[in-house]
């Protein structure tokens, strides 16, 4: 994952870059912007829309809860185009392993810096987080792709979901017993409280576990493998329309299975339940099908350019917004206008922040500087 000054590789699927950018668009501020906008209007309809741009408290799923699994899914989609393709052409396996481990280490280092490593406050250091989960899911999914054929990858994904379900319901938690899926009594929270050092980002208002804790990495890897299977499908020689139909069928199957499983094992992002993997995965596959059909099959790509700019440098802006104060700069230029806009002040300032982040990425895009993921 190094800065590159080379041109964008030819023949790549623009839909993957656009979908990654669409996902990052919400992460870098569009979600709060939409939430603030719809909260301005006191109607049941706008309230129902606004709530979709916030996480659920415990069981259930909003649009906001799909953003993280979508990024993991996209990482998985790219693996057949990188690892599998290189294995097929006879590239050195040792070099590939070195590449995988170095990427993982760099991502995890970014995670530590993001959560306070440079302050040297070790007791307050957070050892997990978004980038850590990306790192380990990339690592485990890559190792599975390196050592198993497509069928083995699919079986691995299924086994992960079933074994996680079994563990959550059969392994007893001290003081709560087995099968407890409450914030305080579930196995995932107990593992974090016992084995995870440092600062925790708890389950929302619940002071238990970590939203990106240790045990959830297991099923989050399954989310990544769902993307890998979709990536293999896109690499086949079938026509674009056949690929889209296949993705739509897979999407419907995942959504239905996730909802059905959710009756017995609730859909829950905080502990990344197996039903959540399938339900969120169904939406991820649907998003991929739509973007692939519109951009790569129909050739309608100009509208997606703003997303492509974001999608080419996702880690850059995710880490960059931690260290660069885009909010201060937005306020410097727009505070006067925003102050005269009354209740629309946070909307104007939010648009300013989002615009500055995009311009920063556009500057890098024009100079062909990409921090590869």
C-alpha cells in the first residue's frame, strides 16, 4: 500500500472504484449532512429518513449500518483481480505473502496512529477500530484466497457463519450462561472485556464490548469473502447481463436467508452476527449489481466521476480527515454566509467540509497519487 504516481491501470472495472467512492462518500460526512438536513423538517416521513443515517441501538439494521460491511465487501471483490489473477499467471507466492503481510501491517499501524499512538498514552490506546478490522479481514480473506479454490472459499465463508452462530449460543459466558445476545451478556462483549487491552468503543449507549472488537473479526472476514465470491463471478467470461442477473439472484438469496436467520439469531452490526453478514451482504451485492450494470455494462460512467475520485484514495481521506481540520477551513470561508442562513447553518458548513475533502482528493487524483488499498 504505497503512494503511486502511475496512471490508473487500464481495463479495471470503474464500477468498483465508483462503489468504493459511494461508500466513502457517506463515511466522510454525507451521512451526518443528510441526517441534519432531514431533521430540519418535523414530519414523520423526514424523521423516518433521518433515522436511516444513524446506527441502530442494538438489533436491526439501518442504511448507516451497511456502510462498513460494504467497504469490507469491496475489499473482497478486488482480491480475485489481484491475488487470484497473479497466482494464475505464475507470480511468486512468497512475494504475494510478503505483499499481503506488509499491507496488513501498514493498515494496522495507521489504525494505531488514528487512535492515539503518537500521544504515547499507552493506557488510553485503542487497539482495534475500523482500520484494524479492515487490516485483519484483508489478511484472513487473502490467506483463504491464496490457499483455497473458489469452492473452498465459499465453504470457508459458510463455515465461519455457522461456527460463529454455534459459539454465540453454545459457549457459556460467566454470570450469563450460553445463548445470551444482550449487550452485557454476549460472548463477543465478554471476549473484549477479558482479552482486549486499552480503550474500548462500546456498543453505543451500552458500556460493554467494542463495536469493532476481536470476535467480530471472524464474521467480518465472511463479509469480505462474500465480496471475493462476487469478484470471481465478475471475472468469468459470461456476458455483462448474465453477470448482473447472477448478482441479483445472489442478492435476493442472501437477503432472504439473512432475514430468516435473523428470526433465530438477530441481525446485529455491533457483534456482527451471521444473519447480519448475509443481510448486509445481500444489499452489498445489490449495490454492486447496479453499479456494474450502469457503469461497466451500459457505459454510463460520467455521473460517477465524483465517486471515482473518492474511491481511488479511500484510506487517504479516512486517515487524512483525522489529522487535517477540514471543519476549521470550512468555517473560515463559510461562517459568515452560514451564520445568516439560520437553521441551515450546519447544512452549509457540512457541504463546505464535504467539498473541501473532495477537492483534496481531486488534487491527488489529477497528479495520479494514490494510496493503494
